[in-house]
C-alpha cells in the first residue's frame, strides 16, 4: 500500500467503493486521514462498514462541511454527460475533486528514496487500443531484465494498493481517459500514447474531449520522455506539441506501417520487422513475425511502444527481443487458446469496437470470424474493407441480424449463442485458418463483461479440443 500522507489530519470524502475506491480509503487511513465513504450500492457500503470505515451520504445538504477534498472512482461521470449529484455538490461547495491517480503521484515519492542508488521511475501508458498489452509487455520486459517492477492502474492492482517503491524500481501504469481526465497530479517519468480511435465519446462529449483527456498525461504531466504513436493525426499533433523540432530526442515517435527515419528517435514496424532509428541511422532491428504473443500489425505497434519505453531506460535491444519471445500475451487480447489440425483458435473478446476488431481481422490470413453482441453506434459497416480475409462470419448476440445486413458479400451464419458459433466454426475450419472471436460489440446482452465472454469462448474451444483429441 502507498500511504497518502499529504492528507493527514483531513477529512477526505471517497465516492465509489469498488476496487480503486476501497484501496484509496485504506491508503488515506494509513496516511493519517479520516476517509468518509459513500456508494449508491448497499452491498458496497456494508463491505466498507465491515472494514471499520465511516459512511457519509454525499448527496445530502451540508455533506461537505469540514471535508477537504473528494476522491472519485474512475467509472463515475464527473462532467459529461452529467456529473453525479454528489460531485455536482462538491463543485458548488468549491471542494477539490481528484482521483486515486492524482493521490498516487502526490504520494509515491518518499524520503526513503534519499538512500536509494537508483531513483524509482513511473511509466504511464494511455491510448485507445493496445494500452493493456503495451503495459503488460513493458512489465514483462523489465522482469526478464531483472529490474524490480510493479504493474497497476487500469490493469492489475489499484495504484494505491501497490507496495512502496524499492531501489531502482519501475512502476508501469495503464491509465484510461477516465483516470487521466480528473487526476490533479500527473507526473510520469515516461509517458506512452499508443493511438486514438472513437470510444467513450458520451463520457467526454466527443472526440475532442476524449483526446484532451489523454493529452493531459503529456501536456500537464511533463514527462522526461514521451513515446507517441503517430499513425493518427492526433498523435502527430501531440508529438509536434511535445518536441522542440524533429531532432528533439525527448520524443520517440512510433508507428506500425510508416518509416520514421527523419527524426532524432523513431521506432517503427513494417512488414513484420521492428526498426529503431536514431539521428538518421538504423541501430537495431527485430523480426516480429515469429513471435506468437504479438500477432498482427496492431500488436507490432504495441511492441514498438514497449520497445521505445524500455530503450528509454537503457535496456539493450537483444534483451528486449528475448523478452518479446517469452511474452504470452494477455487474456482476451489476440490470445491463442488452442490449435487442432492446423486450425488456430484466438480469443480477442476485448475487441469491443470497430477499430479494435479491424486490427484483429488484419492479423490473420484466413478467418472464421465470431462476431456480435450488443452493437455500438454505427454498426460494423466500417469493417467491410477489412473483411477480405474472412472466410465466413458466425454471428451471435443481440445485434447478430443487424450485423448480417452490413456484411456485404461475406458469407455468414446466424448462430445466436457462443456454443453454436464455436461448434459451427470449428466444424467448417480448414488447415491454415483461424477461428477468431473479435466481437466488434459490447458483451452486456449475454455476459456481464468482455472477460466472461472470452472465458466462455475459451472454455468451449478447450472442451471441443479435448473431446476430439487422439
């Protein structure tokens, strides 16, 4: 735990008592503050009371009397589409509103660091797609290198739930737009921006607000090194804002598809090869094509981001390459869950939007595609240019019939359920093909979250493979 000592002696309100909310309350109490907790859920409040915390209904008049600040869990809207009443009351009362990320950056460094040989560092990763894989890959590379490291944020543990830093430790954080938008302190040593595509637009009132939330990590965070994906206009704009010119090596531009040879420092992947260029010459190259945990151009972009971040720490290219080969990937993100007779089964349940599904569809040559669920605005018509590798689609969930109308000439079957889709796709798949779950839709029509959907796919594949094993 990271004790929040900066709030010692103060009453601090905490709204939202999920994983990050309770971790925040514990860290505040450990640092000498008096946390006052609230959640709309009776079960969440009962759990907090069982740990000895004091509850305070933050929606009632006068709730903020004597309160120094309000800490809000990331899932709670604080501005768009409308702030929650408890947050609106804090604004009206002039009470500072923050989140656990802001508290972490204010609390991580301690006087113990004075005795360290190597100052601990923080790498923070944001973006629309690939940030979880990039975060996990950076963490994995550091472990292979023998560096003390912890991973937290939007992946793994809450930021205040990690252990105090050790000598030379590197903490790797995945930060969502919900987390960067509200944090009052953002001071990573290295900040990573993977890419940008439409997502959470209602929460940020459009693309401009969504990008602005992610940009805060750089513009307000002032990192020593910025690793920025430049395959979209927003990334190119951000790199331009952060650099004093093309020869400013504090900015490392990364790309999947473009050559980046004219900058002080660039890392890019083309035709399956990662290249690092510094001041006009190539200094390293890695063949990514045979790395099973990083399939497809989108994962090659993740590899570039992780490579650039760890090179910033002084790690050698050969060591990073070694770590790439032992990276198993993350569950539900281009995760190979089995093979049979030359047919590969891949779980990419995290592909909940059109952009991430498009990247998955470009990662394999011949695909039996399982798609569907609770469709998002705009449907899947933008995926039509990426369906050339799809042999057949197997459609499930609430939007199956709507998706069928947008597939053009691609053969399809309405399966409705995961069981029927896996069975049909496996029965028809031929050697060299991939049965790919990349839903391009939310999971909430049939599953509580994308993880449960991916677990169902994995279980059914493994059951099928076990039943047909020789």
